[in-house]
C-alpha cells in the first residue's frame, strides 16, 4: 500500500471539512463587535479563503471565545496551523475539538490523516477508528483505516470494518473491491474473487477490480480464466503496456506462442517494443519453427548491438535448425570465452560436431571448456548429455556424480541425474532424484510428468501418479505428451473410458508420436473396440515399424477378431 502523503491527503480533507455546518446554533451569543460565534467563524473562513491567515486565526479564536462549545472554529484553526507547518500544534487543537464535541467526525478524520502522513500508523488508526464508529458508511475514513490496518497485517479487523461499510452502503463498489484486496492478502483467493465480482456488478467499468480478480485466478492456478479477464479489460486499462507484457509472459508459459506473438506485435504497433520484447519475438519464431523470421530479426538486432552474445547464440540456433551448420558454427564461435553465453555456444558447436561424425572432437571441446570453467553447471550437463547420446550413459552419470555435492540444490542437475538413472534401468534412483526436483522446484512440469508416467509404467502408486500428472497439466495444459501420461494413468487404473478420452486428445495434439498412438490402441483394445484399436496400432506401426511388441498386438487382435467371427 502507498502511504498517503501529508500534502495531498490533508488538502483533500481540509477541503472536505471547509463546508461543514455548525454543530449547534449559538446565535444568541454575541461579542463586543456584535458577532455571534458563528459570525466570527464566517468572517474567519472568508479571511482564510482570501489568503489572510493572520486575520483568519484572530477571528477563529474570537469565535472560540464567543462559542466555546463549537468544534468548527477549532477545525479551522487546525487548518491554519497545518498550512503554516505547525503540525503538532494542529494536532493539539484537533484534540481540543474532540474534547468539545466527541461525536463530531472531522477532527478524527483529519487527525488520522495527519498522523498517517507522519508515519504514526497505530496512532492514526486510533483516530480513524473513531471516525468510522461515528459514520461506518463513509468510504473516506473506512478506506484510509483499512489501508493502515493492512500495513499492520490486521486483516480480520479490516474485513470487519469493510463489511460494516458495505452493510451501510451495499452499492459501494470500492468497499467490495477492498474486501477482495484484503481476502487476497490473506490468500483466500476464492473469497476475494467473490467480492471483486460484486464490485464489477456495481461498477462494470471498474478495470482495476477486474485485473485484481484475474490475479486471484492466477493464484488459484486458473490461468486461462485470468487470461480471458485480462484480454477483456485490456483496452480499458489506463496503462496497457505492463498488462500486455504480463499477458505475453502467460502465453509463453502456456506455450500459446501464436497468441504471445499477437501481443508482441501489438506492442510493436504501439511503438512500445523494447529489446526484450523483440528478443521474445525471436525466441517464439524459433519455437514456431519460423527460422527465416528468426534469422532476419536476430541479424537486425545484432547490427545494432554486435556484443549481444545471447542473441548471437539464438541466431546460431536458427541457422542450426535450418541445417546451415557452417553458418551456425560461425555465429557460435563469435561468442567469447568470457561471455555468460559461451557455455551454450560451445555446447551447440560440440553437438554439431557430433552430428558431423566428429564425436571425439566434440567431447574434447566440452572437456576443455569444463577445465576452463570447472564450476559451470551447464557445461557439465551438456557433456553428460553428449556422452549419453554416444551410448556412454554411465560415463555421463559418473561425470555428474562427481559434482553432486556442489550442485545438490540445483533442480536441473537433479533432473538430469534422474534421466540418466532411468536410461540405465535404475528406476528407484531415478524416482528419488525426480522427487528431489519437485521439492526444489514445485513448478517443474517435466519432473511431475516424469514421476507420474514412470509410476504408470510400473503400475504402482497410481493415485500419486494422478496427482503429479494433474499438476503438470495445471502448468502446461495443452501439452500433448502430458495428456498422454494422464490417459495412460487412467488406463493402468482400468478407467478405460477416461483413458480413451485423454489419449484421443493427446493423439490430436501430437499425431505423429507412435507411443501415443499405441497407448490409444491399447485403450480401445481394453474396451473391446477391435477396429479402432487396430486403426491406431497400424498408424503407430507406420511411424515406427520396429516398435517392440506392436506387431504382436496387431496379430493377436486379428486372430481374436477371426475367432469371434
């Protein structure tokens, strides 16, 4: 919460206090000039409005003498003193006004605002509580008090005060909005969403309420709902650029790259494109296999900044994907050893050499890079991966085990160990490492999927497998391989209808993966739908004729079908 500054908040409240009516008509009291207390007060107010603070102060005190039971002259004196910078004196006068009229609200409100601006949060809250007690349906004191209470983490009292406001004033959009904010701070996001929705019913154009509601949906993992809300209010937002950037990040996290690209181009059209937004555009081009576009963009950016080494790596990757390997190597070699991008660049060169049949040269290159950078994790991971690809998986494992103390708390390191253990058939050790990964990084979707799918393959811990796969899908709901894992868990649970539903969806998303197609065939076979099973088994065979066990499944189904006829 931002603290209300003294200059701003006091001026606002002084303006509010300037028009209050007298608490009591004391026109029978006169002074030597023939004025009543109210008359002196009116003259004092006129002098104050004309900028004559000295005369205003004199007349105010005359008014107090003529009408000592009226708090208005004291309020005006506090205003004058405050304007003169005599803050403590102003507070003393406000306390006198409270003593004169304990049920008069303005001195509590002004006193609370002054103390708040001085950083005296608890004292300010005490004043504002009295203002709220006198008029619980007035938004100004309630919202200021709640702001202070939230700074003090007094959430229960905040809720009580705000509910008092909306009880007195059910149409208060801002009251319902603040209830949403308090519940959000308490991490009670579902309750927060309910109050944001009420605020939006009252004020459909309340953009900030919609944005904060979307943030609560994000906190609940309901990212698609959040995205829909952000996009709906985007054109109404006062400052659209940060909201667009947040949407782009969400789309990238959800692997909705086409959508991300739309909003990146929108930033460009608004003249708000930055180096970072252009970099993201280039990375998305790579993800969407628009390699020519990536090459064009990164080349342009490197003309402007030749020392942007990470951009040069991306350019090299684009050339590599286009199979222009000489151009790729040339770009990677421009990255100096001193650059943070060097480990990635040298790793790409090594894998290109491996593909060109220069395996030993590739290994030597990474070993030399590690010798020069012994504490670089990425180089160790690259060499272990390279050794694995050369069918030297155990060598890769031993390389990493030498560093397991140094990198024990790194999720990437633990993940790679888990993969290597799995490839060596050491599933219990693999599972142990993957559990460590999700402990270190609960949002590692790949690790959750790995655990769930491994349990399904082993036919064990299927309830736990379901939890892991569902968590992976919360993080990446459109990942066809994760959806396949979910269907496979249901298959192992003998919940074949659900298995078919999810495996069919996975096959739509990834139509050229033989394992997914075989899984779908298995699920149809379990439901005794022989023709459908054969259809997908044959599709799998067309993609991988040597797939182990697949031919036998086809023959068995055909034999069974003939016998039934």
